[in-house]
C-alpha cells in the first residue's frame, strides 16, 4: 500500500458514503438522531477536497490529513471515533512509503484500538468497534491478508449488530428497543473496509 | 480555584445552565463549549479553545451526552492537557450545580468531580 492506494481508499469510501448517506441516516433515525449519513458525508467531502488539493509522500501523511478532516468536520460520536482511528492508523504507518501486509495489519489494529479507547467500547455493545474487532481478527488470520475472508467477516460483524442490544452511544437509551436495527456506525465502517479491500486485493499491497 | 467547563450539544442549554449556576455562585469561573458550527453537536476545536484559555488551571468538565465526552477527551489530548482536565460523569444540571458549589469552597478537581457525580441520585422534592 503506497500513498496513492491510501488516497484511492479514502476516495472510494467517500463515493460509497455519498451514495448511501440516506440509507445511513435512515438507520440512525431508528436508533439515534438520524445524522450519521450527513455527518460522514460532510467529513468525507472535506477529506476528498484536501486529498485532491495536496500531494502526499506516504500513506501515513494521507491518513493524518483524513483524520484532521474527520475530527473537525464529521461531528457526532463518529467524528472523534473515526478521527482517532485515522490518527492512530497514521501513527502506525510512520514514515514508510510502502506498507507490507504486516504493516497493514498493524495499521488496522491501531485503528481498532483507537476506537475502543475513545469509545470505551467492548465487543458486543452494538457499536462500530464490533466491526473493527472482527476486521483485525480476520486480517491477522493469514500471513498474506486474505481480503475475501476479511470482507466476509466484516459483513458478518456488521449484520450481527442487528440482533444486539446497544450498550454504548445514543442507541443505548433505547434499551431493548435497539434490538432489530443495524448499527449505523458499523455499516459505515464496513464500507470503509470494503473500500480498502477493493484497493488492496487487486495487486500486491 | 477549580474551573468549570460545560460541554453540551446545545448552546442554549449550556448558556442557560451557566446563567443559572453563575447566579448561585458568582465567584467560580464557568465557561460553556457548546454546539457545532452553530447547530446541535459538540466540536473538539471549540472545546480545545476553551480549555487552552485555562492552560495553567485545574478544570472539571460536565457534559450532556456521550459523544460530548469523547470530544472532550480528544480536545484535552489535542491540547496536551490530559493532566489538568477531569471529566465528571454526572447529571448535567444537578451535577454542574454541585460541582460549582464545591469549587466555590476551594476544593480540588477530584473533590469537585466526586461532588458532581454524587449529585444525580439526590431527591429534589422533599418527602410529604
Ligand atoms: N462509545 C462508543 N464506542 C464506539 N462506537 C460508538 C460509541 N458511541 C457511538 N458509537 C458509534 O457511533 C455511531 C453513531 O454515530 P453518529 O450518528 O455520527 O453520532 P451520534 O450518535 O453522536 O449522533 C453508532 O452507530 C456507533 O457505531
Ligand atoms: Mg447520530
């Protein structure tokens, strides 16, 4: 994964979010305040603008810029969560120009740990951490990341939030009534990982 | 004296609470960091600015909803002020009131936080 892959990752994510912002907002309407699609779309529009404008040397630089855009433009809970994830992911990349699979695994783990720390989230609480945790486990299963497997586990983890009762975030105020609805942040995180898989599975990372 | 920062999704809510608190205890410094770009939400940059104005002080933060503490944590990290910023997990109105009264007695941030966190379970209406 080089800086261009990192840019393509985020631009692909931006397109996915843009075309599903109403869907994400509908999901958030059911268990929260109905702003998740709007929040994410605003942040990614901004991030895409920055990525088009500037040039970057390393994947770490790209993710740093994305983190700043998320922190200042997304808002809600997803702003600090995605922002912290990207910030720690960027830190994990360091100054490397190219990331090998091993580095990509470390990057994903850093992002997952950041989400867990920022949200004080544990597995099974119906948050985006459920997806992050599954991503890291799936990526680490094989020496060379099996993206098909990662996609499958990511999708499963996002779908599994439907039957969970929310313990963190706004949805927790619904108690048992949160059961039966997908967690919006988990669905958007799945899109983030699908974009990464699309960019990296074609060639060698 | 320990400073009090009110972090809320709503500017009106934070400003109204600040007014109420300041009337009870005019000697304590109270600030609000509320709203996001004029709308509902919280913003780490807004919170950082308020924290940095109290760079040398002990600050106790009261917040309304969950994402407000995440943004406060983030703002404290961004400002390098983790040591000075104490977040109280308390009822916003009752907790803030207890915090401000405690701060007025010259108490440490830890005691102000404890007072705020104990306040939510108090009954407000006397038994008949
Ligand atoms: N404490 C937390 N830990 C991890 N993820 C969380 C937490 N609180 C909320 N989330 C995630 O954030 C998503 C909601 O994001 P968003 O709607 O943008 O923010 P808000 O809830 O403030 O309106 C949820 O679907 C959930 O995945
Ligand atoms: Mg929301």
